C-alpha cells in the first residue's frame, strides 16, 4: 500500500512539474510574440506584413516584378542569415547560408517552412517566430533553448512541384 501511495505521489509531482513547464513555455512564447510585434511596429510599419499560423514575414523588397509564389512542396533556393531574437530585436547572428529545400515538407524548422509559403522569387523578407516554431526546448549550435528567431531571406529560385 505504501508503494502505491508513493507511486501516486511521484506521478502527481511529475504531472505538476510538466504542467508548470508547459505554462512557462506558453508564457515565454506569448512574450516572444509581443517582442516580435513591437519590433515590427517600431521598425517596419510601412512594409507589407504577412502573418501565417504564428509566423510573421516582413517583405523588405520585391527585386523582380510580380513573380511565382512558393507553395508547399515547391523547391526553393534561398540565401539566408539567421539571428536570435530578444526583447529589443535581433541579438546575435548564428548562420549565413545558401540552401535549396522543399518548402512545407519538414526540411526546415517550422517557422521557416511556414514563413516561406507565399514568398516570391526575388523577394527579400524577414521571417520572425517564437521558439515553439524554431528549436523550442533544445539548444542548437549558437542558439540557446527557448529562443525566438529571425531570418533575413532572399528567394533566388523556385522550382514548382509538378
């Protein structure tokens, strides 16, 4: 009987801890969304803003006339610079890369996958999102856990999914 009581007590403690951690993560994401929104309002109120499932894309420049837009399943070539993002905006650069990926198929972290949908060939954008759409509770390379991210992205090629 004592063993059963201890087991129940341990399970209750674990559940309480898990719920507490989830609450902290939700709170962190709410704060990160607020930081992102304030930064966009302060710096880019005159730019086109696209919001899609918790991710924000700020269109900085359309370097070509209206062109093809990226859809889920398309391959896209990108030049990107990644930044950690804090209360006052971008903090530290953690990557510079030229890549070709299939968008919307899990080749990228969720925030980039979502942020690229609708981006156009030749378009330069900032894609911003909270930690839950980035690396979440994991530290990856120079990115600490629970860190919002921002990517400066230039779409250099799109191959449509046939």
